[in-house]
C-alpha cells in the first residue's frame, strides 16, 4: 500500500469548475449545481483504496451531519479504469448504494478535474466557503489503516465547524495521505 501525500492547494484559491457524470443517477452535474449554501467539501476518493475504505463510514456520517447545515459533499473518482477496473462507474454506483452515500459520486474520466485541483491521493479533501474559495485542504484525521488510531474526522470536522462559525480555519493543515491517484 503506497502512501502518497496530498499536493499543495493554496488557501483562497477559487474552486475550478467542472461538469461530471454522477454514477449514482447517470446525470451530469456542474459544481454550481452541487455547491452548498454555506460551503462545499470536494473529496477525491475511489472504490478500492484501503485508505478510503478505512474512512468511508465516517464520510457518510459527516455528510449526513453537515449537509443539513448547508455544507454539501461531493465525491469524485479520477482513477483510470483500464488497469483498475474495480473503480469503473458501474461499480462506483454499487459502492455508493451499498454504503448509502448521501452525496454524488462523480466520475472524472478524463482526469482533467483531478489535474485542475492538483489532487494526488485518495482520499484528498478540499473545503470551500460559500463563494467557492478554498479554506482547507488537508487530512480527515490522524487515523490510517493499521495505525490503531480511531477514525474521528477531527481535522476535517474542525475545518467545517470553523467555516460554519465564520472563524478562521487552522493555519497548520496536515496533508491528507492515501493511495496515489491512478493516472493514465
């Protein structure tokens, strides 16, 4: 299990726009269709990554909690599927339904969206304010597969809480860590 840290994404950067297919309902959505009233969390994930599997339950729990507060969650898979067929759209749909994802699970077939966000790993988390300006790009928490630390979502929860409270988000943001995105 190769460990890759997230790349830099400057705080204050406007979220790059996109239109992608939601594998759950097979419809195209743009960022403007999906953004939240108070904020938006964009996360690059995939089906097979042990780091994502490790945090899936917490992602569902957090989305159910924060989407009610005006922060929408958007999941994107950018992995190439020729060598990683387990990340194909029909299987993304199955994972989303089996895990009861309360958010869209979009497929970035061209990988242009991952490139625009400078995404490097799964999971990779980006929090944007109501104007789609970046306020957080970092880890969910200190838990990793096999390190015996509980999955709490502490760091990401803190960022979302501060966004809702109009407080500054932590300056010291630890990079996310996971499997590297599978590039074409």
